[in-house]
C-alpha cells in the first residue's frame, strides 16, 4: 500500500534541502525550509499539520492523523536537522546509484522522514481507519541541544512512540547517554623566572589528567551493557595559560563521559568530584572546581513492552526475517520522549556514512521502513 514512487521522490527532495543545524555550523540554514516542505505535504494529504517556530529559522512540524478516539495513540519522531557538510563534494545532490541515495542527512535521517510521509500518505489514500491517533513529529535540533523534542513533549502525549533513527531495520531498545563537565584548575600567576612565587595551573591539571586517563582505562572493564557496549571517558578540549614566560593562572578542560542505561547524573558527577577531592588532599597547591554543563540520560526499554512487540512483529512481517535487538552507542531524542512517560522504541533504515563525507541510505530500506511503520500503526492503534 505504500506509494514507492512518492516516497523516493520525497526522499530526493528532502536531501536536496539544506537543513544544516546552525548551532553546529553558523552557515547552516536550519529547519525552516524543510519544515515548510513537510507541512505542505501533510496538508496536501488532508492531514492536520502545525508549524511551530522555536527560534529564527528553527521550526517543529506536527501532523495528526485522527482516530476514532477508542484506541491507543502512537507518536512517530524524526529530526529534520543535519550536521555540517565540510569535505562533501555534493552534499545536497540526492543522486542515486546502485540502489543508494547520497547526500547529507540521507541516512541521518531524511530517509526516515520520507518513510513517515509515505506511511501517512498511505493511511489517507487507502482510507485506513484507526481507533487511536497517529502523531507525526518532525523536530529541530536533535544534533545539538534537542530544543525541538524538548519543546514537543510539553504539548504532545501518546501511549507509545517510535523514533526512526537509523538502525539498519533492527530494533533498538537502548542507547548510551553522556555528561559534559568543565573542570578548571587554578594556579598563581608569576614571572617565569620566579618559580618560588608561581603555581602552574597547567601542570596541576596534568595531575588530574593522569587520574582521568586511569578512569578512562577502567571504565570499559567496570561498566558494560549487553546491547549498548561500554562506558567511556575522554577529554576533547583543553586550554590553559596566557603567554610564554608566565606561570599559568588557570587551566580548563572539558570532560565527556559516555554513560550506560542505569547510570544517573549524580553518581557520574560524584565519580569525577572524588578524583578532585583526592588530589586536593594530596597536594596543597592543587585547586580545581567542576561544573556540569550538559546531561543527556541513557535510555532502555524492555523487549516485553507492547510497542516493542508490535514493531518487532511488524518488521518481521515486512522483512520475512526476525530483526535483531540492538543498542546504540550514541545518544538520541528517544531518551527525552521516554522520560516524558512515553514508551519508546527505535527503528530506522539501512545506510552508511553517518556524519561522514559520503553519506547514503538504501532506498529499498526506506520503503520497507514505511511499510513497517504502517503495519505498526495499524496494529497498535486498533
């Protein structure tokens, strides 16, 4: 029942639209143009659609296929923004070769948007009557601060949700989270020739870096998850000092700690604070403070949850094989939706080159995803 010609054409159109997140790249155009495109299509199907302005050039789109009011409601989610295009020769070509469509966002995640649109068109074209509502959410800013989904869950509730992030058509039931922390060591500024007066904030930070490296080596052995892999830590940014011949008065690092389902914000902060406290006791000239900057919780859902069962059965019926249960090592908006009290499972198309210079999505898998979403909506919203 899926209109394959429409779905592939929509995918091509979507990839040709620049929706690079301006939070990541100042030249990015944001989601306004792609949001208007999606909004027009939904309305052309006869679906109620709302365009919500979040900030200049930043929008959410929400469509609602109304049921009879007697069944469970299902929310579908995809983000419209992409990462930047540096190093890509033709980022918005939408070119097709050997069953693959190329371009920024093809895999992450405009293939999923096209699949959702194909599903919605099929429901309308075939006059499929559902008991519960299907809510189609196309959100801004997943690649940076998730302002889109954080805003969306304030106003839209459902009995369950499907996030259509790429999974190669397997069933994702968990993913890692992360915390970002700013740690600053403080020294005493002095002339480089007056070592009796100076305290070097950079070398004091070195003491902490040694301890963080030990923790980074320990974490994979101490904390692991059967689907999501291992916990990890690294220091992506470091800055200290002001000039040659001057003792550094301050050194700042940013710590990125990747977390597993079950880990909580307070415990991760305590883990880092304990290291700082130990060094403070050992060295009278060591002074450092930690400031949490960003927390994105890990996520997990049971295989026995009704929406997981529904999606697995629907996928198996379309694919003619049993899809695997997997976890993702990165973070996704599913954690926000889950925290809002909505049971959430993740399934998306096949492809490659996520956040890389050559990105593509397998066209057949986009059509298959659309069929899976349709079957899941019919089963769940009965």
